[in-house]
C-alpha cells in the first residue's frame, strides 16, 4: 500500500525497516535495510544507534531467536479468544528458559488480552505449597 494518507501504511512506509535475512539482497520496500551476519553484533549495534523502539512483526522464528540471544527488552502479547485449530507455537520446545516481569495489560470489550512483559533474565526456580483442601 503506497497511499501516504493511509493511517497504517503511510506511517510504516515512512519509517526505517530492518529485515533479518540470509537470502534477501535487494529489498523493494523503500527505507528497508537487510540485516545479515552476526545477529548479536548487528542487532546490538542497531539498538544502540536507534532512537526509540524497534519492533518485530510477523516472524515467530525471529522472535524466538532474539529471545534466546537475550536481544528482546519488551514483549507485547495479544491473545484473541478464538481457537482456529492447528497453528504455530510462539514458545517452542528447547527455547532458553526466560523470566518476564508483567508491566501492564488489559482486556478489550471483545475479550482480546493485551499484555506487556519486560525481559527479566533467567527464571528463578523454587517450590510452592498448595492450600489445604477442606
């Protein structure tokens, strides 16, 4: 979408975009930079020189990689009250155990849960007691 008056496309088209890829060489979307090579080095440098936030849209595989490399600061999760059948898991088996701190959240009138979590390092393991049943 190229209409600069479109409320979403107009803004996205004007912002810088970064694509992590091992195959893309010449992106066609204006303002797009391809990130290749050492992901930790490249993303860390990008975070240091970027004023404001960097967002990941549409790639669960990239989010999992960034989480495992501890390159994610904040996670915004939107949960929709619908079961569609088969799908992909965001948090897959074998991921690096990670702890999050809940920052904020709310549920919309239609039941969509919008939650924000900050990365809080490695999990702290312990035990807890269940209340006695009467």
